[in-house]
């Protein structure tokens, strides 16, 4: 039976989350509290940072987390779970605490973006949904910011719905793109749901439907005289499209007291065509007519267009924005955020005891225990580094603060004259939301403010950006090293 119109997103989870939860329940461990951290290991596109997006949808998911009768019937049909466990799920509601960066926070590899402190089963069941929401929207917000950076102040619009991985990806990708700095979207549902400005004109089929290009342009201008933007590359941009656009401006719009708002070019040599089109439009007295371009754009093609002196006013960016795809300049075909969900501590006798994951791959060794993450600012308000501390540490910034660079632990390093801001805020307490969600405009402005005022320009370079430091307090570093040492002692020597 098709249930697509009545789906329960609580069931968006890997089967192993349920099998583990069933095992914990049967072993009597369901009330033990644990801490899980969400973090990622590498910035997308080899960039200098990423942007956290998707928190609002995490909140919606947690608040609506439940299992329906249909869900229970399906789970019973798998013949995997005990009846007692399934009855427990019938009345399940999330009962833990959640800490997270405010949505829109500039973030870096290795630091806890979200921390879930909850009963073991609660923490385990939410893993897949939380990661899916963070990985998707954070990737698109980050990719969009790179594209907006390359555009150098010219508007960037999301044109990607038809190339998105599915309809949800189109809608929530548009939301993330707006957080990342896109001026709007062509996706109508995103406009309806989130208040994102929507824009769009015509496809080539409009031009091809009519007997000739001028007639197509004329009909469009008569229907939308206040917002006439004409697609000029269906036949020949310079010999047909631009001349017919100028003719419509003169014969249809100007007699109505209106102006041709813009032309769009969707194929060909965009740098060359835009310069030639600009000259033709200016000579026709249409200096105010904007030139919009589209066609497989990303941050690298836009940077190239700018360097060639293209006469472009705004960009419509499709598949490489909405999917996060990298261009041929990258050694990857698809850029990923790759956030993971790892256990950091387990409560024993009323105290959280740290856990650490060991790996032959150094970057996969986790940062253990309950912790706090701070952003460290210099005297000019620039973000100098991020700092991990034990959860119960108190930082005294009235004097020099010693810290450890985990890549160079032998150095004696201190912050002098710096201030700090704790990055995580408490979102849920005992399953109840205590945090007021900001508006989408506030999230978008928060991103812009950080990048203008706090984040070094060197970290925002598209190629070879400066690496942001993730430091540790001496106490935290010592705790982590002691766990590594203990794990080494406990290895079985063959």
C-alpha cells in the first residue's frame, strides 16, 4: 500500500538502531544515560569551514518522534524484536537533553556540532535522522556560500529543483541555500514553506511553442509587463534573441511605460555573449536591463567568468548547488560533509565516564567525554581558534590561558588578551524544547555577520584556505591521552 502521503519520519532509521535498542532493552540497560557527539572530519570541497544547517528540522523530528500502529505492525512483521520491546516503543517519546550550535554557525572538523545526552535507547534511535538532516542541509549551505563568495556581490539564485536528488532535497536544499546566502529560489514549495523569495520566468519551450521568437517574447511581455525577463538563447543569442528582446522593449513595454527587466542566457560562451549582449542593450538605451546567466555554474566557473570580465548581473545555479557536486577542477565528483555520530561517554554510578574510539586512521580517533567547545577571539574580534575543554572546566580569560595544539603538543602555547564564546546551546531538556528557534532571516544574517566580522578572509579562500585551529585545554588533552594510553595497555599482544 502506498503510504507516501502519510509517512512517519520517526521510521527514518537504520535497522541496526532498532536491533541495538532491542538488545539494550532486553539486557535491562534502557535507562542508562549516554552522550553522543555529532561531528565531521573534513570540510566539503577542501574549503576552510562549513556552515551548520538543519537544526530546525532536527527539532521538528525530535518533537514528533513516535511510532504508529502501522509502524508497529511492520516491525512485528520483521520477526526480529521482542514483544515487550515493541510495546515499549508504542508509547516512546524522546526524553533526553540536546545541545547544539545555533543554526548558521560557522563550524570546523572535529568539533561537536550536536551533543545528545539521553537514555541509551533514546540516543541510539535518533542517529540516522539527525545525521541525514545535518549532512544534507549543511553541505548545501556550505556549497552555496562558496558560490556566493565567488559571485562577488552579484545575486545567486537556486535553480536546482529539477536536478535535486528528490523532492525533499529540492525543498530543504532551497532552505539551506538561502541560509548560505542565495538571494532566492525557483522552488515554489520552498517559498511557501519558508518565506524564501521565489523567482522564475520561462523555459525554452515557451519560445518554441510560438511560431517565432518575437511573438513568444511579445506574449510574455504582455502577460508580465512589470517583470519581463526574456530567455534569449533558444535560437541565436546575438543575432536573434537580443535583437528581439530589444524590439519587444521598444514596441511593447516602453509604450506601456514599462522597462525590460532582464535577459537570461543559458548556453554558449557566457563571458563572450554577456559582453556582446551588454553592448547591444546599452546602445539600445536599455542600460538598466539586467543580464542573468545559468548553465552548470559553480564557484569555479563563476570565478572564471569574473576574471574574464563577463558583463553579468546575477547567476542562476542549478545542479552543482542543490546536490553539492564538485566541478572538474576537483578530484571528487561529489562533495560530502560526512558528519558522524559517535558515543563519547556512558553514565556509571551517577558519573559520566568518557569513551574513545581508536583507529589506525588518526583522524578517526574521537574526542572523548562530556565537553564544551569555545570559539576564541583576539582583541579585534576575529576568531583565532576553537577550543575543546572538559565539561566542568572553568576558563579564566582575565589572564593568559595555556592550551595544547594536538598536532604540536610539545609547544608551550597561550592565548593572550583573548575572549571566548561557548558555541553549544541547550535545545532540549528532559525531552522538552527550551530553545526558541530563530527565523530563517535571522539564521541567514547570522551567517553573514560571522563571515564579515569574525572569520578570517584567509579561511574563506576557495583554494588553499588557511586551516582553522582546534585546540584543547591541557586538562582535556591529558584526559584524552590517558584514555589512549590505557587502551594501548589493554591491547592483546599476539
